[in-house]
C-alpha cells in the first residue's frame, strides 16, 4: 500500500515528470546565476535557456507573435494582478464570470470598491457553463476587459473559450483567459481563439514547480507597469523600460522555475510524439504538445468518469457539476450526507491516506451558486496524469465506507 493517494492535482500536480526534477537540479547547479545582468558565459547561457522557454511556451499556447511577449512572474495570480491593474482605469467597465477563482474575484472587487471600476459578473448554468451570448450582451462602450476562467477549479466545467472569444471579437474589450486548470491538459490556441492575454501558472498541468507563472500579451496591447525596478537593461534610464518582457518583469527571474518549465515543455513534446500513431504530423513543438495534451486529457477524464460512476451508486454521495459527456476537466466535487466537507476531507486523509482538498477552494461565488457555501464547500477529488488503479480503488473505498457510516 502507498503512504498517500494523491488527488489534489487541481491545486498542484504531483509528481512531476522525472526529467523536470533532473533538469532543474542540473541547471540550477551549473547555471544558477543572474541572466541578462552580466556578460559572462554562464549568464548568457542562462538567458538563452529563458529565451528558449519563452519560444516553446508561445508555440505551446498557439501564440504566433513575438516570444518576448511571453512573460514570467511568480504565478497566475501575480500576472492577473499585473494585467488588471495595468489596464483598468476609473470609469472603465470589466466583465468577469461567477466561476472565477479569487485570483480574479478579489482584484475585481478591489478595483470596484477602490478604483472606480464597474464590474459585471456573468452567471453560469447549473452545470457551471457560461453562455457566450450573455457576455456579449453585457459589453458596453466602456467595457475594457473581459476575464474568463477556462475551467472551474471546483466542479471541472470546461468553457468554450473559442466561442467566447468570437462573441467579443469585434468589440474594444480585451479578452483575458485564466488557464490555470487547463494549461497542459487541454490544447489551447491563443490566436485562433481570439485571446488577447493568456495567464498561466507553472505548478499545475504544465508540470513545473511552484513560484513560476506568467502571461502572454498580444502585440497591440500595452499593460502599464505596476511594478518597477531593476531589469538588467538600460540601467541609466530613470524609468522602467517600455519594451516586453521587461515592461512587466522586474528583478531577478526564477532560474529554477523557468528551467522546470523548459524541461516540462520538452517532456510534453516527447510524450506527444511517443503516443501518436503513424500518419500524424507531430514535427512541430505545437503539434507534439497538442497530441500530448489530448492524451493526458483523455486519460484523466477516463479516471474521473470511473470515479463518478462509482460514486453515483453510493447512497448519500452528492456529485456537483457537469453531466455525463459535457466538456470537463478531471476535477470532481462531492459531499457525503450531512457531513461537513472539511470533516470528510480529514477522514479521507487520516483513515485512508487520500490527499484531497475540502472547503471553498478560493472560489466562493461558484459555491454560492451551487448551494454549497453554507456547508463550507465540497470535497474536491482531482486525479491527474499519474493517478493509477490503486489510487482510484482507494478513493472509491474511502468515500464508500464514510458514506456507509
């Protein structure tokens, strides 16, 4: 038996592919220096790795623009704040959805309360899906930004981002997409889907470490700097550089974090090429990584459907979110009888070694809409690519026995 059965992949994927651990360790030992600050060989080679990572991520997300517009930050929340604070002004209107994480909800609330920004919040249906037409109808001449979560971190509903992008294409609104639950799991095409700013984090489906994330900003959009400081370029200037990536990056970047993303990108490409049959062109990085993500998404959804089928037969278990065959990611929320979600989570951990997350998952509004706020949320079970049969059987056993009690 395992010591732990990991079902918290919606928070952070575990484990990472072995090449990620190996390359991070090797590169940090050999090139743990300040890139772009010095002219010596080690600094140049570190900067070269960062440049390569920007290019791979741009292609991975279907971005055909300048790879300098692939920018790095601490995480998605950091980048989302940089984007929203750097775009919105008093009197502007922004649209968000009610399936958002606090990474969007709280900046929007602060901008509304303290910054004079008007905020519209678009509701989803009972399964967690946003109607693109509802967003289009909410757009006004003052709408500056539309933010949409690609997939719910609570119930797993997968939005049709392409349809939302097309619905607002001919407006002045800037379309920002939070890909925290989908990057690395669902193939994304930023250009084809009319996404203006794509926000990502490294420690989830991208199989990188914590403390690294970023955003990709389309060429004709300029975010004013809300953080300023050292960049390693044009140091004599009294003001922060205008050009990307320095416009939104300050200080020393995370060499270990970017190295992790670099290794993970190569792992995705190798996985895609190894799992694709003859006759499919996976010569490009984008095509190979799309194939890998299709493979990962299929396997993860098979796992979550096995769990759903088992839980449906257990009296007292309530399942929230998408119905069968609706588009989703492998994030599942349940409750058991009248037990508080946190109690169930504690029991699953203490008695069965199951690592789940119980509570509100930093997304209180969707819990309010699902009717789970008053019981302090749900038990979230989020399998991943490395979830195996033993994990699945232990999850079914734990939920079944607690429901029996």
